[in-house]
C-alpha cells in the first residue's frame, strides 16, 4: 500500500514563505493499493489538498484516468471539506463519486452526512454550481460510527466497494470465514483492502480510518492509520490502542506544542505528550505528526516533533527502532 499526504495543515489553509517545507494545504490523503484498480481512487478528506490531488491528476493524466472516486470523510469541519467545490474531479460526470463518512446532527437536529456536506459546499450563494447539477454522478453511502449503530468495515476490491459488519470482519481475520460476499461474487480476504473506523474525541462526530491488507494466512501485511482531529488525552484508551496496534504507519494530529495547548485545550487536537503516550502504548514503527497549526512555521512544526521525541524518551520509549517525524504536503509513504 502506498499513501500520499496531499494536505497536512490544520484549521485553515496557509501560504507563507515560512511554511514552504511542510506546506499549507488542509487535510487530504490518497490511499493506493494493488488490490484496487488504478482507475478507482481512494481519498480521505477534501481539504485544499484534495484540490491539488484532482487538478494534478487531470493535468497529468486527463479526465479518463479516473472512473471511480471513493471519498471518505473523517468529519465535516471546514478544513476537511474546503477543497471539494473547486476540485476538477467533481465536475467530470464520467467519474462516479462514492462518498463515505459519519452521520452527525446539524444545528437543526437533522442528520448531517456526506451528501449534506456536499450540498452545503455546492450551494448558492457560496458557490455558483449547485449539488443537484453534479448529483447524478454521485451514489452516497453513509458509514456510521460505532456509537450510533453497529460499526462497519468498508471493503475495496478492483473497482468495487462494499461494507460488512465489524462482527463479520472479526470472523474473517480469525480465519473462521474464508470468503467475503462482494456483490454477486465471493472473494478471498487477501484480495481486499479493508477500511476500519474509530470514533475520535473531537467536538463533532469524527472518525479515524485504518486501512489494512492481509495475506492468504490472514497475517497483517500492511496497515495505515489516519488519526486526525483527536483531542489529546492523558492515557491511550485500550480500544484506541487496539485500533492502532500493528500499524506500519500512523499519521496523528499533533497541532499544538505543550505551551500552545494550554490555551487550546478542548479544541479537539493533539499535543506532543499525547503522541508520546501513543508511542508508549503501541508498537507502531513510523509515527508522523499532521494537522499542523496554521500559525506554525516549518521550524515550529519541527520543534513540536522534537517535543514528541523528548516526551517519548521521558516515558522510556525505545526510539532506536522507531521513527518520529513531521509529515508535509505531497509526501508519499510505502506502507
Ligand atoms: Zn481539522
Ligand atoms: Zn475538526
């Protein structure tokens, strides 16, 4: 699996000389798996990094390079949707768009999911093209977080997708179920890219994503976790530790230095002591910080990374086999 950070800035897009190294685009990630057709793209979140993703793709490969766009949302805060309406992929009707995301309640107590997010971004007078105009090309699937309905695991194969109950997924990884019902066919689990979710600690309903590939004997081959927009905790809850364990790469919200966190506690973001606690509680070898504060210069982003390393040392984490770094826009990882 290869994953690419298209946007690693938190809260708002920035453009200044002192952020040139890590970049200023808001959250968006591309997930590439040999199990999924190269014409079927998987993207998490549509911050301004999504605009870059789409415009590069169209510029370099043309509109026919994509047949399906699977867009998974962590949540609908502005910095995770503000690249949606300007992304050229949204205007290519031949590209089928499959939207996934949690369902929250809006201020009128009405359900708010991916389609509502899309309608809000494409609404007059905020934008001249309305969602109705592009809706024909969209099929919408809601992924509900565990708290409000039984959790689900999204499965991708070739140019197809389906979702299964978490209980079924558990039987599959235990080897009790040898095949997965995928439309009208049955597939071996080693052909599937699994996407699991976990409910984050954040002001609105927010999901973390874990992408996994298993081999024929159901050994975990590779796993990537995107844990963005998660409020720093003192300890790592056992269920989160279980969700993270075994991942080859973790991208984790570490927006604030400890100093800044004192003013920003409760805003729903991470700090170095929290990321160090994750290093202590898990075995993840590569941990990268994301959701960089818009005020943070490149030097500041690196100072926050160094704070993580210092806290990890204090907690007795052996960093010889571990890598802790700050992730920048357009960085690619072989997972
Ligand atoms: Zn955010
Ligand atoms: Zn948020």
